[in-house]
């Protein structure tokens, strides 16, 4: 053979291992070596550079050089056949056809392999650890509110919402606060005008509900309330309450106590230490207050700080913190809404949601609830 068949192939081209693509490759190379040694050399080199193409573009380039119809080395060798003797022509013609077929097979196999590789590079690797999306959540007070709504729902209570901007008459008058009574001072009211206030508690909801509906009633009244308080670690001028009201025939203080115990154990845990003490509210008689041992000082009233021992800043040394007020609905409240106190009795309670969260999680500072600092809120 006069021409150097390998001339069209760049010696710098990367080589691969054709036997990994086509298992019969070594046998084929041996068959060609017996038939036509120069062509066997071309086949070996051609097979190696096709198998070693690193991407589709390299494969194309090597295809053109080897098998291209115009300038490919195989086509050029075919074009030389007429110059050969009859015997030479027969042997070479057969060897060239085999070379062409087998190189084409290797090229196809390499192309398929490159495509598979490209796909698996983009593919989803399900064994990698996932990227966790940031998920928001309800505010800790909303979580407590919802938990309480769930609890009271289970006890047969429905939700009643009443306005934050309330008539003085509903916030105080119909709840049996006499005009100019000092109990009003304890509420440090924000007045909108003479008749209108920002509600200082969620109890006015009872009045609205009872004026609208006939007994029996079992309702809870969640919402935000306002008081012109001196702000400190345990007082804010806005906070959240949830009142409850149960009115029926023969409702007693024992029912109230059982309800409060169910509440305290469910929300603060079975081990919680509470006490129920008598206290005055104009709208209940008798009235009582449920206290929980202070979560910060554990009931001792003192805490250890940087400068030694000090009075507990949250309970102010009392050792207890007030969780809720409660009592039997005052007959005057029933009269104000047109219920007959000889016919029905009822109990009511009102709790502060911030206080509950502070007692449950040991939060020392009520202002944290309103600051919207995610380092705080993210913990719940
Ligand atoms: N409304 C009272 C307060 O805000 C709490 C309370 C509710 C007391 C129901 C007794 C009965 O202080």
C-alpha cells in the first residue's frame, strides 16, 4: 500500500479502550492483522481515538477523519483499490469493509456512552442530603392560642370574637363596674373618647355574646387587649388574653375548678405547681385567681445574677405569677344582658397568653414577644 493510511489521524488525539465498548474488539483486530496488517494498524488506531473522544465534537471530528465520505482515510483507501492487482484488491476490499463496519460500531457505542454520561450528570442524585427550605411558623403566642382553642374545643367551647375598640359600657358598665369605681383605675385604660376605649380585657365579649344568644353557652374569647401600663419585664401596654364563659343551669364552682385544672395540666404539664386564691373582680362572685410558681425563680422569689442574689425580676419576689382570673358570673352581669340569675348560673375565666408562654418556656421578658427577633421566635 503506497499511502500512509494513518496520515489523516492527529497523533495528539486522546486514545481510549475500544474493548470496553465492544467486547469482540481484540478478536476483530487479530482477524484483520491476519488478513491485512497495514489495515489492522489503521483499525487499531482508529478504534482507540473513537473510544477516546471526550465529547460529541471530538467524536464528530474523528469520524470525519476516519469514515468521512470525501476525505476519510477509509474512503481514500477504497479509492485506491483499482490500482491494485486482482488478489490484492479482493483481500483489501474485504478488510476495508470490515474496518468500516467495526469502526462505525465503536463510534456508535462511544456516542451512546457519552450521552448516558451527560444525562447522569444532570440527573437528580437522591443519595445526596437535601437542601432544607426555610419554613416559617406561627408566632409563639399564636401557637399557644391555637393550643388553647384546641383544648377548649374538646371541652365543648366555640370561639367568639369581639371588637378591640370597645364601648366603655361593655368594657366596664355591663360588667358591673360601678361608675367612678376604683376597679376601673386598675385597668389603666386608653380612651378613644368618653364612651369608647381600647378594650382592657376580653371579658366584654361575654356581654356581647349573651346579648345575642340564649343560654346555655360555652364560649372562648381570644384577642388582643390594651392597658396604659408602665412597661417592664412582665408588663406591656398591649398583650393577649383568652376569656372563657360557661352558662347553664346548675353550673358550679366545682365545674370551674375542674376546668381550670384540666387547663393547667394540659398547657403546663402534670407536674405544674398552682394555687387558687380568692380575689375581687366586679363581674364575678366569688372571684379567684390561679397562680403558677414563677418559672424564673421556681417560687423562691430570688435569682442569682452577676452581682450575687437578687429579687426575681419577673414575679418581683412574690414567687408566684398570676396566670388567670376566674369566678362565678355576677348576677348583675346576667341582669345587664337580660338573663335571669335565678334561672342560670355560670363561671368565667380570663387568662394572659404571654404569661402562659412565659411560665411554660421560662421566658424572663414580656417585651420579647413584640420585638419580632427571629433568634427568639425561631426557638418555638
Ligand atoms: N378580665 C379579667 C382581667 O383581665 C380576668 C377575669 C376574667 C377575671 C374572667 C375573672 C373572670 O383581669
